[in-house]
C-alpha cells in the first residue's frame, strides 16, 4: 500500500479514498506520514479527528497479518481493537499481533496543528480556545480569513478575545499603515509569548526599513506596547517566584514536621527520619500495585495507610532501640544512622535497587493557567494545601487533645508527669510513632514529586534538620516559618545565582543565624527551655 | 535429552569447581557497586558480566579453562574502588576487571590499575580526555554521543540551546566541549544558556520556568541534558506539569536509558530524545538473542537492556577473543591483541577496537515512547570512531592517543611538541 501511495504522490494523482489514506499510515517514512496527516485533516471525514488524536496519543496500530489500521486499547498483553477508518469494533487480539504506527516530534507538531484546525468547532470553549492558541505559531492570510469567519459565529467571550489576538498577529504583516498600528495597539494587552515574538520581529524589520515618519510612529508604538507587556510579565514573574518559594517551603515543611516531633519535641536525633519518608513513598507504590485500576484514588488511600505503617515502624524502632538510649544523643545518632542504612538495604534487597514508577493521578498533573504568563502547577498547589492541613491537624492534636497534653507534660517534666500517673513509656512510643507516621504522609507527597527509590530519604534528611534547627527546636510555628523562609529565600536567589550557589548561600546564612540565635527563630521560653 | 544436557553441564561445573581449587581457572573481576547510591545502575552490569561468564563457560570456556567471576562490592564509595581494585589484582589475582560507572570511581582506580598492570574494561559513556594503557573504554566518548546529538537537533532547525547538567566533572567537560562546538557552528553566545544543579536536585520549578522563558524568544529551542541519575525524574515531571512538551522544546539526554525509564511514568516524556550507541528496540538478530538470554538469565520477562550493557557485552566478547588470539591472559600480550579486533555489536554492525583504546560504534537517536522504550529516529551512516581527546577544545585538539604506534606509544601525545605529557593517563 505504501508504495502505491508514494507513486500516487509522484504522479500528482492525490485523489485517494479515506480508507486508502488511513491504510497508507503503515508506511515507515515519517515524511510520507506528514503528507497523509494533512490529507486526513483536509478530508474532513467524521473519523479524521479521532484518528489524528489517537495517533498523537500513540494508540494507532496496524495488524501484522493483514495491515488493517486499528485503534487499539492495550491492557497488559491483550488489546481490544477498532477499525480506524470505519470505527467498527474488531474484538480482541493480543499485543504481539499488532505493530505501532510510530510518530516523531515533527509529526506531533503537524498533528497538533491539524487537530487544532479540526477542533475550531468543538463544543467545549476551552478546546476551541486552545485550538486558536495553537494557530498563533503559523498565521497567514488564509488562516486569518478562516478565523474571521469563526469570529462571526463565536459566542464565548474568551474565545472571541483569542480569535482577535490571532487575527491581530496576522495583521502585523499588513501593508496598510493604519491596520498595522491598530494591531500593534490591540496586542499590547496580550501576554502570549507568540505576541512578544511577533512584536519583536516587527520592531527588527521596521528598524531596518526606510525611516519615514510613518515607520517612526510604528516603531514607537511597538516599543511602547512591548514595554507595557514586559512590565506586566515582570510582575507575574515575581508572583510565580513567590509561588515557587511557597511550594518549596511547603515541601520542606512536610518533610520537617515529622522531625519537629521526634527531634524537636522529644529531642531524639533521628537519622532514620529520611527512611520514614522513603517507606511512605513505597507505601504509595505498593498501593498502586495492589489497585492498578484505581490510580485516581490511590493517593487518598495511601495517606492513612502510610501513616499507620510508618507509625508502626516508628513505634517498633522506639521500643526496640531508642528507649534504651534516652539522654545519650551521640549513641542515638549512631544507632538511628545504622537503622537508616538497614532500612535502605532492606528495600534494595526486598523490592529492588531500581527506582519504582509511581504514577500521578490525572487531577494532580498539568497546571492551572491563570493567564498566558502565569500558570501554577496542580501538584504543587495540592501539596501546599496538604502541608498546611497536616500542620493544622498536628497542632490541634498537640494542643487540644488529651494525648497532646500528655506529650507536652512528658517532654516538659518527665518525673512529674510520671508521678501524675501518665504512662511515660507509652507516650514516648506513641509520640515517636506520630512523628514517623507524619514522615510517612510526607513520603506519599514526595512520591508525586521525585523518584521512589532506596535513596529517597538521603536527599531530604539534611534539609529537614536544617528547617527544624533554623525554625527553633520544639516549636511547630518555628518549623512553618523556617520552612517558608528557606523556601522563598532559595527561590529568589536561584534565578540570579544558580541552584548550586543558592543552596550554599542559604546554608551559610543558617550557620551565621544559628551563631546569633542558637535556639532558632522561635525559641521556647520559660522553664521548658532549660531541658 | 534436556536432562542429559543438564547433567553434563553440572558435571562440567563440578569439574570446573574442583579444578578451581587448583586455581586453574581464568578469573574475571567484577568491580561494580552493589550497595549505596550507584547500586541502581551498577547491579545490572554485574549481572551482565555474570551472564557473559556463564555463556562463555557453556561454550567451553577460554584456552581450555573455565572462567570464574570474582565479585566485589565497592559500595558507591570512590576511595573504596581503589582498594577493591587492589584486592582483586593482588589477592584474587584476577586476569581482567570489568567495572566502574562514575568518572570519579574510574579516576580513583586508575593509579592502582596502572601500578599493578591490570586490565580494566570501562563500559559507560564518559567525558573523554583520557586514554590509559591499562583501560579499554567501551562506552561512548563525547564525539560518539554529544556531538552527533547536537548535529541532529541542528538539522531539525534548533537555534537556541540550553545546556543543563549536574554539577560534576562529566557534565562540565561535556558542556565545555559542546559550547565551543556550538560557537564554532556560528551559534551566538546569547543563544546558549548553561545551567548546573546539585546532585539529586528535586525542585526544578525555577529552572523549568527559565527554560520556558528562554524558549519563547521565537527561535526553536532544545535542551541538551547531562543531568545525572535521580535528578531526571523530577526534572521531566516538572517539564510535563509546566506544559513544556517535546514538540515545543525537546530534551536530549545522555544519561537516560531504558533502565532509568523503567522507574518513571513515561507518559509525560513521550517525544523527548536520548542519544546512545544502543537501544533495546534496535532490530538485529544479535540483539534479539541477547535480550532473550538476558531475560532468561535474570528470570524476568520485563527486564530491559541498555547501552552500558551492550558496552559490557562488546568488551567481554573482545577480551575473550583477544585472549584466544594471544593464547594467554597475560595483560602485556592481550593488550596488543585487542587492537583492530572486530566484534558484532547488537545494533547490526561491527564494533572495532582502536589503538586509542576506544571503540568505533554507530550513534543512534531515539524518542521516548509511552512504554518506556525508544523509537530510533536517526542513526549515523556508519560507525563513528571514538575520540579520546576532543577536537573542539584548543588544548585537547593537539593531543592524540595511540598505544600501537611505536613512535607515539602513549595516551596523550602532543602533536606540536612531539612529546607525551609525562603522566601515564
């Protein structure tokens, strides 16, 4: 089929029926596929859009035996297939009998633009809008007249605005002075990067053309428009930076808040804290493994599971090792460091030394587009909210519950608490379990940001100690402000100095700060501070 | 029948074992980290060597003797690599060593392997600028990976370049070479952005946002990534979340292979690129049987193969052939026997060992697919000869390595001063 298609192109005989076009997708040559994609789009067949978007998703296959092009939904080894050109279901087959129709980046670009053109009349205004945005990149007069027509029937005001922007971009190339001037002025409100590119290009072209009074006004207006856009983009860049800082801060808060309990409240130098994070992340992996069809909810299930599991491990560690070492910080440090190595190697041996894939639920991927210059990623947004919820919950527990009262009593005056009938041993065990459990929850969140592997904990242990010490040992507010300060400082230093130097400067700053205020930002006052 | 052959193998193994008591085996040292941070990559190579040893033994061993693997664990601890190397050569008296991954571990064993006149096969792509008498480099040097990848992107119309890397010797050297290569090709300084991040960096928000801004200047932009190991996952995740797709800004990586992808949800990565000398998806008979043997050896049908495994495979085959050619395992006889040896590589061509101790291999560019495999989208016409010293840095351009030419006979001959620089490597 592919040879006959190549011949057809050579002879200029391009009239191929729709099924023939689809069948010729089996060709191995990417250049030919590009031509076919264009033709499928132009055919405006009802199946066109489906085929093109499935091709983009990598769901188009062909059967190895009779070369029928199919849309396949593959699960493990079996696949249910649908005839691509007719949409008729063809039942089940095995993965081995199918061969994928491969695409490369060039084809992906072509597909995106073809799909955009076919989606201009989509029911969903969001899709219509993004289809128009996709057109920004290659506007010409032909496209502009199509969009003009679209403007006549469009009702949604966001889409209308985008359509006008697209038409204005094309209008910049107009030879009529007033049209040009109007386009430049109307574009000064747009934040799309494509607009800036077009305006910059225009300015460059104008400055090399003969300097008549008309071009001079054009240059001036262009520069003014660009200045206006740049200053707005600058403001949004700052907002974005603050968001990045808060989101880094909330990750630091999450990983440190468990340590704020075990180290801050109990005074145990817990080097195995990082491994509690790791165990929490692995819990997410195992939950996803057990419930492969419920990825969307897996995170929600993982949170309590990880809390209980790592909490139990924490209690085990406290009962088995740490309780014999209270008041001997150096030995606690060494013992917990040993535990951390044991846990790491245990994961390496029992699960695998390789990283494990944890998938991100749909609702956590992508970003919230506030405007073309500012978008906030969903996973970070959720983690900020989640971190604050965890902190609030923990504070409630410590300050309002009976257990919290006992914890505070034991840490402030152990023997007095014992005399009052509090089982200090069990309070210690449960406090350590609580700190570990919270680390486990943080691990669930980390599984959405970074690798799930045996080394996960190592990357975070230093940071969490840094936050707790900087914020003030024994104070959860200190942990919150410590984390946020470090996060925002880091993100404001990073653009100008690079990530490596920013990290060093933050560390030096903390060292100097601790010299001045050895008890951190929020030092405990009163009698409890003496311990 | 099957039972019989099993028995015969067992008998051979018994004989091999009993004869090993009289140290009548050829000992193969394996120096890969089995614990610590690098275990993630290196355990696979240890298993590859073990598989190759087993296959060679099944085929009758070498010089009528059985091979015996001696595995040690340097635990991702660089100075320990040197100690373990000494242990392998002095205590276990191994005849050859397959090992190391990071450049720093290789640099750490170099003085030892040269002092004891050992023989090391190094199977990982690296920054070049080295050629030791006692080391054969079967991974790619920059001209077999980085330069062709940049050429490929340039042909695709890329005009603006982000060179992003982890802050250590391999990315720094590679980026230095690439920067001077790009400038040679007429790329303006303003169109190159260089960025370094610490090891296992996990917060990529700012950098990805900077790349996005850098790429929105109207010129086609690509990222050349020498980001190492664990830092890749959060980097690609952030790219996906901020909506930077491969069609807009492709990322070509030199340290991301099938093995690394098996730990990632690859859906947001589809279309990003990697440059290697081997992909599991390469279509050749050698490759099919290699994959089959590997999955059978490891007992897992889902295990993937990758480029450093192919480099180990080629290195092992070449060493075995050189030993049979030389008729001995003595390093000074095996080394000259290596030069000019040809071994089929797994992508359907032949790998040749050159006198600068680097291989000639093809260069492939692959696009990441959603099943964690690569679709090969481009390859060099023939094999590219590995260059120990790059041509794109003025101080290295004049240096050549040749261990066969009696007039040179060193790894760092300066063609201007006509002298070797004195040090051994």
